[in-house]
C-alpha cells in the first residue's frame, strides 16, 4: 500500500499516460493480462510512475500492441526492480516509503553510478 502511495506521488499527471484497459462489448474494462507483481489497480499509476522516473515511453519495456508479452527482456528487469524497491522499503519499521524508482533513476533509464565531477574551484 505504501508503495502505491509513492507511485501516486511520482506519477502526477503522467499516471494517465497509458491507455485504459480495453472495454469488452458493453461491459466493464477487461483486467490486465500477465500480471506477476502488480495488481490490476496498480498498473496504470505504476506505469505513469515508471514513465516519469525513467524518462521512457511504454515501448521501452513493452511490445507495442501487446503489453502482456514478455518478449522484451527489460520487462523482466522492471519486475525485479519493483521487487527490490518493495524489499528496500519493507526494511523500514516506520511504514513510510523511503525508496522509489526515482530515488536512483532521476528521469534516466540508467542511473548514474558515480557523482558528476565537481565544478572548477570547488
């Protein structure tokens, strides 16, 4: 639940960037397929958070037109990263979210692993 709260904070307006699940003929939206970590209700806000945190579009991890497909290896990496962030936050006894995708990625698909060089004279 606290992970979802972080997602909502990060996503802001971007959380609606992905298309809504397709509606069946005259029925409610169909549930997302091939979910392994997120719940159906978490998918849209989480995808918006990924987009904001990594600065990427849906097809960075997904196959265009077949979001359920697992053929892009980046999708499996994303699942592992979600688990890592959830595990990191579970270590804090206060129940607050301390780590998000943005904590490391800062809008880039590859996090920087070393600080930038100091400006001259510093």
